[in-house]
């Protein structure tokens, strides 16, 4: 009886060990299978990512190639920001621009003064000198370039005596006020230096 019990106990132990080993092997097999599944899944994910990267790279390369072929200097990037389209419009109006015209001086005397002022400025004389000249030639001729003194024969704005003296400044001395002014200023500079000195002499002697 004891031998049978021992044998039964031994067989039971061996059966338990065999069952345990089978369970362990089954667990290991399932673990390996699960590991292989996860590995395959990761490999597929990596493959897809690499494929997308390569596809994007190829797309960029093709875009650059097309841009160069078309002569376009645009650089292609991922997530390119496109500038808004700016539309330029031309507005037209029926209103004409206001043109400011320089008014001509109505009377010849004022025009002659403008000419004289221009020549005074060219000679770098001060406005004070022009005021003296204005006083002098207002007394002599009233700035009339056709003024003629029948008693003395003086002529023109500066009252040149005789009037033919002004021919050296231009053959149009009888009718051109600028020719007379140019001659008169040359005369004043040579004899008195400046218009204020000529005006002072006139005030003292009633001639210059």
C-alpha cells in the first residue's frame, strides 16, 4: 500500500510539473507573439513616417525644379505663408487741378521796377540799394522807358544824356527797358559805386 501511495504521489507530482511547464511555455509563447506584434506595429509606423517624409522631400524638390524652369525666384517651404493680394486702383476725377499763374504786372513802370530789382540782386546789392535806386529813377523818369526831356535831350529810365549813350548796352536802347536799366546800373557803379551814393548826390545837387 505504501508503495502504491508513493507511486501515485510521484505521478501526481510529475503531472503537476508537466502542467506547470505547459502553462509556462504557453505564457512564453503568448509573450513572444505579443512582442512580435508590437514590433511589427512599430515598424509599420516608422515605415509610414519615413514614407511621408520622403514624399514631402520629393514634392519640395519637384516644386523647386518647376520654379527654376519657369524662371520663378520663389523659394518653396513647408507651410508657406502666402501674402495677401494688393489691388491698386486709379481714381479719376473730373475736377481739374488748380493752376496758379504768375500775374503780370499791369503797368509798364512796375514791370520795369521788377527788371531793375532782378539786376540789383544779380549784383549782390541789398534791398536798401534798390530802394535808393527806386527813389532816384522815380524822380528822374517815373520808370518810364520812353521818357524824354525836351529841354536837355535826356532819355529813358536813367535819363541818359544824351540818350545815344545807351547804345553801348544794346541797339534796342530806345524801346527795351532792360537795356536802359543795364546801362544805368553800369553808369551808377562806375561813377558812384552804389545806388544810395548816387541818390545822395542827386538829393544834394538835383542831378547825378
